[in-house]
C-alpha cells in the first residue's frame, strides 16, 4: 500500500491473500476501556458483529474473489454510537483461470469441442447410414434371390403337381378352401368336391361331403396322415377304386393349418388283389382237400394196422411171421414223414413265408407245433390234425392250449383268427 490504510478508501488484494485482519479504535480517550465496537463485512456477514475494547480486531480467511465492504463503528463510554462509522472497499482479484476472459475461453473451447463431437457424430451416422444402405442392398439382393428361388421351386412344384395324372390338392383349414390343386383334381369324374374346390359352376352338395369332413377331422385330431379307399364311376360308367391319402401340414406350435390330399387310382391293384385272393382261395381249398385226404388216408391206414394187429393175435405161431413183416411195414408207413414233407411243399407254395414269419415272431416253437399251426391255418378239425400227426385228440387239444400261451394270444381272441393274421 502506498498510503496509510486510514487514508485509503479501497483495498485491492490477490486471491493468494488467504488471511485478512483489521484492527480499529475509537477516538474517545476518557474511559477507552468502556468503548464498544461493531463491525461487518458486507458480502460475508449478514449482521453487525459486536465487540469491546479488549477485542478491537476482525479476522477473515479464505475470502472468495470478489468485491466486499468492511464497515466498523464505535461508541464512547456513555454508549453514544458513531452511526456513520467508517468503511473500506476490498477487491480480491480472482486467479487467472477464474477471470471472465478465462471463462470466455472455456466457453469457446467447449463450443469447439461440442462442434467437433457433433461433426464426429454426423460422420459416424453417415458412415453407419452407408453401412446400413449396403446391408439393406445386400439383404434385398438375398431376399430377391431367395424369392426367385422360391418362385422357381413353386413353378417346378406346380409343374410336377400338374403332371400328376391323379387328383392332388391342398386345403387351408382356416378358410376351408383349396389353395392349390392340379387339373386332375378338377376334371376327374366322380371327384365332385364343390365344398373343397369351391367352384361357382357346381352349387350342389358334394356326394362325399361326409367322407371329406371325416378325413379332415381325423387328420386334425391325430396330427397324422390318414388313408382311406373309395369307389367312383368313370366316364364309361365303370367303377374305379381310389386310395385317398391325407397329410397334415403343421405350424411351429403343432397345429394343423393345411391338409394335402392325393388320390391314387388303385383299380388295377384291387383287381389284381381280387384275382390273387380268388387264386389263393382256390389253392387253399385244394391244399385243404389234400390235407383232408392225407388225414383220411392216415385214418384208413391206422384202421388197417389195428385190423392186422387183431389178425396177428388170432393167428397161430407159425403163421405170424409174414403178418409181422406186413405189420412192420404198415407201422413204418404210419410214422413216415414223407407225406408231411410233400404237404409242406404244397403249403409253402400257397402261404409263402408263413413258417419264416412264424419262426421270427416265435423262435421257441417246436417242429410239431409249427405243423399244428399250419393245419390250423387250413381250418382242419382236431381229429383230422390228430390223424395227420399220429397223435391222440386229447394230445392235440393240449397242444392247442399250449400254443395260446406260446403265441401270446390275447384272452378271448380266437386261435385260428390269430394264426391267420400272421
């Protein structure tokens, strides 16, 4: 300071001046120890701070940069105050980094950084936009390629379906309408499916409406393919047999959304099956006749053996030798397997692989049990089987009872029916 503080009205300090102290006194010297004082720092103190003659100073530390006014007033020993008092302005200069132009610089720097961040973000967004555009182009190309492949596949599928000579169509469950059908499905006579094909030219109720609903209902309930056979008349009025195959198409939740139906003309197969069935019945009848003749022959041969045995018992000792030789030959013929071998060849020709399937399902069957199964398949009686096998009727009945257990025939099911289904 160039002048005394008492002659200074304003005091300039640096932010480095962390401690400020003021000492003051009143110009009343009669009883100076009774003088009173009050001071305040405007900008720091909110009210006057009272003190006495024993404490004539005020201390302030860590004042923030800014402008302040320190005021002080005093009273004499009679309590008369000098209300005007005295004051001094104090100006504390801020540090360099807190000056107004420093803040302006900060603002400019912030604006520059914000501008650069903005431009950087814009560049990044433009780059991302270009990348997305390239990705969209790539995905679009892939979708178009996939779409073209699907189109080609659909055209190929449509060509294949149209080339089918049998009716083929797809039913949407939600709309109950045909979404795809070939020409054969619309032109074949007897396929009057107006409910399925929804044609405007056919307003009558379809003759197989009930069957159509039954097939759809079964496919929806079981989620499995369904097959059924029907008969229709062709253009010439002749009956034709068709096999209808229905296949479910399900969504991700396992719900049937479409049903694919394909008709297959099985007329020739049915005719062939009928011819084979009649041929099999004829040959089976012949085989049964042969088996019955064998049984009859066996029965006659056994009767002859009994008669010869009786004759052998009545003859004299010297006459028994030739009869014994005849009886030995007859017994050998009764126990011979030649007839069975011949019968087995006939049986295998009519019922191919019966013995193979029987052995595969029941490998524990004995040879005699397999013979009895063959005779049962021909619907021979217990007595006829006994004669053919050289066993008693009671023994055959025991065999039949054991066969039910060996073949695992369900209780109540006919043994002959079970064997015929093998």
